[in-house]
């Protein structure tokens, strides 16, 4: 996993390299959110059942997490929507 995340608002992605599926997430604190997501995935408690299923099937090693945009809080929804369109 990539450890270069900011404590500020931004958009990050969780990429399954085995299936090329991508989950786009926005957060007011990217570092904290990524840490929480990885912990939940590792514990089988993630809120997206499809991603959790892939994590359980393929394991952590096939996933990549990276921050793609750092932006001010008011623009989070815009960039998250833009990246999922």
C-alpha cells in the first residue's frame, strides 16, 4: 500500500489489480480514511460488500490505494462525482 497520503481533503482510489475494478472515495482527511478502510477490509468489516469479497478472495497484495486529488473541502463532491462518471 502507498503511504503517501495527506491529512487534508481529497479523493483517493482503491484499485483491485486482479480485476481492474476501482472504488473512488472522497474524504476530508485522506490519511485517516485510508487507514480506516484498510483496517476494516483486513477485519472483514468494510461497507462495500463487493470490494470486501474481492479483498477476501484475492488478498491485500493485489490492491493499490492512491490519492488522486488533493482539493478544498467544498470541491470534494465535485471531484468524486467527476471521477465516477
